[in-house]
C-alpha cells in the first residue's frame, strides 16, 4: 500500500473538500490532465469548494502534489497561498493565473517553474495519486516570497496549519 505523505505530519482536524469534476480514487478528467507536457489534456484546474474548517481560520493554502512521481521528492503541480478566509471555493480554471484568483492570493511556481495549475502527466505505468489539499491557516498572509517553492510553503506553514482537507484523484498513462 502506498503511503499518504500527509500521515507523517502533525495531526490536525479534517474538513470537507469537494469538486464537481474530481473525486477520491477516480481518474482525473481530460481537462485536468496536462497539455503542456503532452498528456492530451488542457491543464485546467478543477472547481473546488470547502467547508467545516475552524472558526479561527484566517487564510488558506492550496496545493496539488504527486507523491508517486519518479523523483525522490515527488512533483508539485499547483500551489496557491494567501487565499482569504472568506473565500471557500474556486471555480474551474482559477488556476490559470494570479488574475483568476481572489484578490491577495498568489500562485507559487510549481515544479515545472510555472505559476499556474499543471495537470497530470505521469509516465506509463501504475496510476499516480494527486493530493489536492486545502490547509486552513491561523494567519492572514504567509509572508512568503512569491518565488517560494510549494515544498518550502508547506514546511513554513506547518506550524500555522490548524486543519486540512484532501481530495485524492488518480491518473495513469498507458
């Protein structure tokens, strides 16, 4: 059984994360697959909606991580910081640029160096898991530079994470 990369982090309460396009243990639709890396998709971020987070939440951080990528460190597909606490959803395509995010929220560069959502494009083999995670934070802004990596953001925000919601769709190439 494959390990959940979040299981080694300090335990925090869960809250609900849902989407009309992606679901746990279901294949990502073509729109959420990469076109940039030739997987035949469109690199369109899914719609997301979250609820049930603690009242003391001041902002959110959103990430999408593939722990099954053939690298020692996995692959970060998407990262958004400084999502204001009063925003509890993102529409389809919000991952296109900073202009498609709520005011104040910013994309961090993913592992391809792009400041946007990058869809799945695994090599042939077993399907990969894509951890779409919204972290509820106890601070309004992360204070991170906009060129911070998603790994650094996740590390720096660990002590500020008061709850976490996850969706884990899959995708594999033939």
